[in-house]
C-alpha cells in the first residue's frame, strides 16, 4: 500500500520541460512534479506520492485526510502551530 499526502500548490513553473511547483503540507513546503495534474493551479490541493502530484482534490478532502493522518499519529514531525493550521474551522 502506498500513501499519498494532500498539499496546497503555492507556486508552479516550468523547469526543463516539466511542470513543477512548491506544495505546502501543513506548513512544510516541498518541490513536487505537477506533470501528472496539468489542470492543477496555484491554490489547488493535490495528493502527492514520492514527489509526484497524482490527483487533484478539494480543500475539504485535504482537511479530512490530514485529520485521519493525525488520528493515526502520522503527523508527529509537525509543530503544534502547523497542526493548528490544518484543523478545520
């Protein structure tokens, strides 16, 4: 089984012929290949697996996924402040 983590695209660009972007995961930002989700834009949420965005999801689904990960104890590397940002309002 593989695990995809939801994140928000905060920047996108073309790099050496590939679409890449900065994706924020509850306060942690990583560079991600966006080539498989050409319709995704800045502000959209995507599911990322091993550095590749593999699907686009809505904000509610991203928040639900984070809550499940937190319940499973899979967000231990996040600070309390970062955890607070992913809790639904």
